[in-house]
C-alpha cells in the first residue's frame, strides 16, 4: 500500500475501483478507511472530515488519521483541500501544489512526540511538502492535460468560521496566497512519521472581503463539485506513475528519535 488520498471537503465521493472498508485502531482512536484500486496499485482513501462531513476542521483527529495511514504501510500521501484565494493571480477552479505554509491554528494537537517514552522531536519543515511528490503530481497533470501551479503559500486558520477581511489583508501582507483550515498539522504529522506529503489545493472561492459578498460553505461545495472529476483524473494519473521510492528527505526527517 504505497499511496493514500486524503479527501477534504467535496472530494468524499471520489470513486475508487473495488473498494473495501477497513478499520484501523490507533493510540488516538479508530479510523475508517477505504481501500481501492487505481490502475495497478492499491490506494488508501481517507475522508478527512469523516463520513458525511461530521468533523469540523478543529475537531478532526489528525493524529489518528496519519497514524492509521502509517500502519497501512503508506509512503506517499496526496491530500486535497479546499482553499480561498488571497491573491488576484489565483481564481476559482485553480489547482495549486503549495510549497510552504503559515500556521495560524490555535488549539490542535501538533505532534506525536509529547515527551515521555516517545521523546521530543523538533522536525525539520524547511520543505514541508515533498518536492519529489509535487513533481510527480505535476508530471501526472501534464499527462492528464490538467493545469496545476507548482508553488504557493498556504495559510492555515483554526476555523470553523471564515476569516475577517482584516485577517485576509494581513495574510496577504505576510506573503500568503491561499487560506484553508485543515492543512496543518496534517502535513507536519506526516513528516513526523516519515511519509511524503503533498497538498493539492483547490481554489473554491475568493477569500473574505475580496468580492464583498458573504462566504458560504455551499459555495465551497459547489466549486468542489465542479472540480471533483479533474481531481480524480489528477490523482489517478499521478498514482499510475508508480514512483514508489522515497528519494527525498521525508523518510528520514524523524531519524533523531529512531522510532519509525
Ligand atoms: N477560508 C478558509 N478555508 C476555506 C476557504 C476560505 O476562504 N475556502 C475553502 N476553505
């Protein structure tokens, strides 16, 4: 089991062939996964918000989810996420492979390493999103005829509320391009367990205050529905490349603890 797809808002319905359900017990709780086929390979599919969008961003059990994927033997995680655009250059329907994040979350468990027996780990996140996996997705996009932008700064907010226009203005001044609620700590936890991780950010709306209309979740879902076939094709094309080695830093970033 090499690849996992973490489906965010609106990608829950993405269909894999020959799906079977699987439950994994983790030290943080149980996780339900779907296992299916893409091309010749088995892929794990995890609904980030649970079945039927049950968990809001700040209540998602990120540690259980990432631990479960590690238990399944996953090496590479493709994570989709709905985002609002902070900048003029990115508009609804754009697909971005982000390469940096700004963390504005407030109240989420951030690490597997809480001291005690497991110790303390100061994981390196100079390149939080695996550059090799991002290149693979870019290659997958070219083969599938899909336009993606490689690079962008993802701002993660705590949610579940949308942002104020003043916050969006601040994020723009700080260098942010996109804003979402679920990318952190997911990306960090994947690195802590030695898995490659890339976010496929799907622009569903202009961020708060940009077009002076109130934001709605329905608008986000509607944009995602328009993008879902494209995302499915992108994921399929990327997984079919079957680039299974980890020739990057991701697998060894946690070697100081010697645990995984
Ligand atoms: N802000 C935060 N999260 C989001 C947005 C947004 O504008 N759009 C989709 N997810």
